[in-house]
C-alpha cells in the first residue's frame, strides 16, 4: 500500500510539473489568478482522471485540424 502512495504522488508531481510549465507559458491566464492555481493543484492530485481526459482531448480531431500543445523553453 505504501508503494502505491509513493507512485501516486510521483506521478502527481510529474503531472503538476508538466501542467505548471504549460500554465506559465499560457498568455491568456494571469499568474495572479487564484482560481487558476487551485485548478492546477486539484488537477494534479486527480491525475487518474485528468491525464486520460487531457490526452483524449488533445488527440481528438475536429475536422482536419488537431490540437497540440507547445512548450517554449
């Protein structure tokens, strides 16, 4: 059981890191918006639900266009 919790929090940390980078690069959301930070943290802890739904949303095609996320470094 302890090993499962370690894996859960490691993946949650990885999900938070990935979404944090995307959040910082998003020009449409101000960094001072408290609601955005709450959603970012909640989505990270709910990764068993949010990661598959995010992947499904990114891989779905609408007509001939596909959605993609680019990360600037």
